[in-house]
């Protein structure tokens, strides 16, 4: 959307790729965690200021916005990060993103009434119209956001997100006290997005520039349209189960499932987001196909080892952590959390593989896999709930992920040099370490009756056993990944170029 100045496009001198990835991952993790905690705290405050029905009105508007945001920039940010030629491709991407976002915002505003009514809340129409302005701002920020991600400047993105959060924290309660109701959330969201967009331009050292080159536009659309469609299907994969649970098990089961799903999603929302933003430019900048293919299994192993520890911990402590935080009446949610926690860890691996495919331009494969995933998950959820209740709802995700989605990704990766044996070994080793860690954690929980002490003891025992079994293996994988990403690593002949869309 804008053309960055030359200084913004150049990579920092005398710095290896591995170092940039490590720093980006550290800042990305800190930023993602801080943002989640800040929004959680804001939600607690607003829950005391607004009535539940006002939250419901905003939830309808937010759902519509989330769906449309997946389509706004048509995957062009990923295209710019992947290619790196932002100065050349940026003006065309900017033009397309702004035109699409303005059209979507206009259509959303015009159809706000019917959309809100279709989702069961006609009162949400004015809030939907205000929220549609964020679509234009998202489209406008396409290029500066790509510059920040391409250069692994997650510390700058942390500043951008932090500024937006400050605006939300200050403005939302103030508007609520002044009597704006659900509109206070919408107005604050627009203001926050506006501030973030301006700061993105500043830290990326860019200014808005527009242009249009037909050959670049064609390349952008061929790459981005399948990716935008895949993003929409991915949202449906994660949200369609809510409808299945509600229809099959009723409102009470749905409430337990939603709580468990939200808790299990924390690893994905924090660690997964931090990994994704460094993985795309990291894979894209390894231009030798063999080195890039070597990096994937090692990245899978390290990501999975960390994510699985969180998943194992949540699953082991489910019967303690849920009543301790939410109260005894929510204890049935622990049945779903057992499987969903494991799936939350698996999602990080699946998302990493998706990012790799995007980096090599295989967005059509990503679209097909998301479509298959959605088609098989819905009946699997229904079968799981009918046979095993909440536990079946949670483990249905795991069964489909392992038996359908992982093999589908393995097939999609074959043309891009994946070492399937290495990838499977890097998945199996942490999984084997997780078995005794889970057993030890469950035993520790059973020995203590006080829930807080059981949480502390069970979590500590699980972590110590898991880390003791896996630490040497993880260090070797980290050293190998550093070698792959190092600028000083031996460069093999680039026999295969990056795949073009």
C-alpha cells in the first residue's frame, strides 16, 4: 500500500538470519503475551461496566469484522514478506488492498442491518457500521506491516500493539462511563486501529504510495486469493464446532466447551502468533531449497516440544485449574480441556507447516487442506459428542488433526523437499517424553487435596520430568537450526528456486 524508503527495505548489516529470528521470536512472544493479558484485563473491567446484552451486541459486530478482515488484504502482506521486493510490489499491493477494503467496508455498512439480524441481534447494526471502518485501516496498513515483519522488527510491532492497547484501555472504559454502551467498544477499536496504523507508518519509515502494474497485480491475486480463502476456512474450522456442540449437546455443554476451548487456545494465541511472524520471513529468506527443507523439521521439533509442554500441563491439571479459576460449577469443562489442550499444541505445528507452504508459494494447497479439514471435522465432532460427550468433543479435534490434517500436509510438502522421517522423529521424541511427564503430574495432583498446592506441585513435577527427558535433545535441535539459519553456514547450490504462485 505504500512504498518504503530504501533504508526501510535494506536488511540490517552484519547480522545473521538465525540471530534475527531468535530476537524476533523473543519480542514476538513478549508482545503477544502482553497483548493477551492486557485485553483480558480490559475485558474484566468492561464486564463490570456493561450489561451482558451489550457485550452480545459487540460480539456480533466483532464476529463480522473478524470474518471480513481475513479477506481485506487478500494475503498480500504474506506475498510482500515472501518476495521481499516491497519497493517494487508495494504500490500495487497498496492499491488493491485499499480498494478491496473500501468496497468491503461500504458493503458491510450498507448491509449492517440484515447481517446483524441474521446473527440474532438487530441492535448490533450501528456497531457493525462503525466497526467497518477498521477494515479500511487494516487495508491501509498492509505495506508498513509487511516491512516490519520482513525485517523481523517484532520490537517495533510490540510498540505498535502497545500503543493501540493503551488507547483501548483508556478510551473504552471512559466511553462506557459516558453511556455509549456497546458502541464504546466499537469506537475504541476504531481509534486503537487508527493509532496503530499511523505508528506502523512511522516505525516502518514509509509513506502512502499507490500505483498499479498488471503483472504484479496478477501475481498478487494468484498468490493471495487462495490464501485469503484459506484464512476464512480456517476461521470456520475453529468456529464451526461451536455450532455442532450447541446443536448436539445443548447450551449447557456449549458453555463448558467454549470455556475449555478458550483456555486451550492460549498456547496458539501467544506462542503460535510469535512463531508465525518470524517463520514466514525466516523460511522465505532461506533461498536454497535444501537448507530451507532442513530447517522445517528442526523448527517443527522445537516448536512442538515447547507447545506440547503447555498442552500436557493443561491436560494434566485440567481438573484442578478450571475449578480453581472459574469455580466448581465449571468443572465439567475439564473433560473437554483434556483433548483440546493437546490439540492447542498440535495447532502450533500445523500453523508452522502452513507458514512454510505460504513461504514457498503453495497457497492453493493450504486452501485445499483447510477445506478438507472443515468437511471431515464437523461429522467427527458430532460422532465424538454423541459417543463420549465433552471428552469426545475435545479429542475429535486431535483425531482429525493426526489422522487427516497432518498426512494432508505431508503430501503437500513432498514437492518442496520435506524430510518426512526427520519430521516424524521430531514429533515423536517430545511425545514420548510427554507420557511419563503426564503420569508423574497426575500422580502429584492426586497426592495433594488443596487445589492451589496441587496446581503448583503438579505443574512443577510435569515440567521437571519433561524437561529432564528432553533437554539434551532440544539443545541439539536448536544448534542444528542455528546452523541452518546462520549467514555463515555453507551455501549449497540453489538447484530449485522459490515456488511462484
